[in-house]
């Protein structure tokens, strides 16, 4: 038995009120996949966004990810986030439509020989209209333009319900699965209280002091 990573018990495991649990799936590709057709541009373009300001980056990060409970870059300390955004090994792109940012793509090359698809998403209004494929084709092209051996990403079941199958259709293969448990950011004010209606909020019971 692996004592460092003991197996989870079978059956139901209660999650405390105020917490969320999600299944995280890790996926990778070890060679560039066959090119998939790029949808008609329809006003779309990819814009390199070198060293964006923290404020502008977080605004787009929330716009794209708040409904899917993205929060790591919201709670990250400003100096830590600034260091990532200004790192030359981190490439940030935005999906533009008629002059507006409607998608975020972040490629992390800080691990030699690898590229992490750190963040990928499009505005909800653009979902289902080819914008995701347009952005993913750009992500794959930019990643494999570098001398990497592996391109990887992780997603979870709090993300868009089509995210996992979309990554698999794009050429990624699942290789690992984990369970993540974390404090619900909607209860702490870190994200909007009405975000992510697909994941109901279960607040802890209020303890009323005895007289």
C-alpha cells in the first residue's frame, strides 16, 4: 500500500458545510496533434498580452472564470501574481472579438521541456460559437512551436460541463485524477455570492448563543 497516498474509502464521504469538493482530471499530450479546422474568424483574433497589469488581468480572469469558481489568481498576493505575469516564460494571450477581450489563454513554459495550459476559457456569451476551438488551435500552435516534450492541463467538474470532452477532442489524454476540497469562496466574499449556480452553496449552520 502507498502510505503517502492511501486509497480513498469506497462509498460516500461527507463534505462539511461551507466547503466544496471537486474531481480534478489531469490531461496531457506528448506530441502535437493533427490540426483541427479553425472556425470562421467572425471578428475573432488572438492578441499577445505581455505583462498585463494586475488589475486588468484579474478583471478578465473574473470575467472568464468566476462562473466556474476560478479563484487562485484572485486570492494570490499581488507581488506573487506580478512575478508570474512578468515572467518571460509565461505567455498570456487574449481572444479578441470586435475590440473586446472575450477569452484568456495562459501558457506556462517555466518547467523545462513542458508547457502547462495554465488558464483557458472564453466568455459565456462566446461559448458554443467556435470561439473555444479558435482559441485552442492557437494554444496548441503556440505551445508546440517551442521545443517541448509535453503539453498538459487540468480541469475539474466545477468547470463548464463540456470542458473535459473538449480537451480530449483537442488531443489531450487523461492520466491522473484527484479530489480537491476547499473553502467555498462565495461564502468568504472572494467571489460573487451568486456565481456558479451549478454548484449550490451550503453554508454552515449559524450557531445561536444560548441565553
